[in-house]
């Protein structure tokens, strides 16, 4: 939303804000938004992972919302999730001592047979908790797969140092302005809510950590696909 008012308006001028209030409370912050695209004929897989491993917070009132911009079916690389995995452990996302952004598919706590595939028509929406195990296979169809993701959290869930560059500035005035500008609804909370949640800081990073795709590739993540 820092680059395009259009993406911010999608939340504010739809029922999405109301849904976020139901799930996260009256004070909701937008962490980031991104277009996740898979080109026809082999758009890359996203290996199985938990978002929480990338950005642990002081509490886990954190989720990701995916808005399908075109029809998503079994052939063009839909999102897959393991139901109720957000209530289980946070699995290792490390390989050879670096954060590779993916779990080992041979991990004893990972059971791909429990996966559920999330498909739908354009304008359908998915929501998953930050600790939910999820991934998506390559796009083997002749159609794009376009999803707009919003990552949101309760205002009292503060990201931990080292967990990605979600706080863009250490200048206190600029930081306060950023926090204000990212509020979907309600007020900024300067009192983080601390809960007993599993935390491993995602450091040291993979050689190229510019995106989840490059982190998984250069970190040597093992493929489940």
C-alpha cells in the first residue's frame, strides 16, 4: 500500500476490514502486501513453510489473507494448507546452518497426506494463521495464477528484531508515522502483548534473501513437490 493506493482501497472499501476485525480485534495493522504470481507452464513452487518462521512476533495474532485475482484450480498452483497445524509446533526452516525458508519434507511432524487444496473463482479469498503449514506446487497449466496477499496482525503484536525489515526505520518519528499509516482500523499499540510463543529468529539468512523463492533456492531447501 506504500506503492499503490489501489491495494489499500481494496481493504478499506470492501468487507475485508470487517473480517479482519472479527479475527484480530479492533486494532489491526497491515504488515505488508504483495502480488504472488505464477506464470503458465511451470511457475515456481513455494515449498512448505510457516510464515511465523519468517517474522516471529510478541504474540501470534498474525495472519495472511489471499485474494484470488483469477480463477485458481488444481492445475495452476493453488495454495495448500495443513488444517490445525497452527496449533502444533513451529518446524525447523534451516538447512546447513542458514535460514532457507522451508521445512524439511522428511520432518516427522510434517504429514502431506493431511493437506487441503484451496481453490476458487476470481475474487475468492483465503485466510491462514501465521503458524499454519502451507505451500503450493508449480503452475503446470497454460494460465496465470495471480494472488494478492495481505499480511496483517493485531496492533499489540510487535515483530521481533531480526525478523525481516517490516519496521522500515529506526528514526522514532518516522517509525511512529509508519505505524500510523499501516493501521487498517483502530489505534497503534505501544504496549506489545507478550505471550509464550515458540520463537527462533530467522538468522543467519540464505545467500539471497530477497524473496521466499530466492531464500528457498539459495538456502538449499528440500522440495516436497
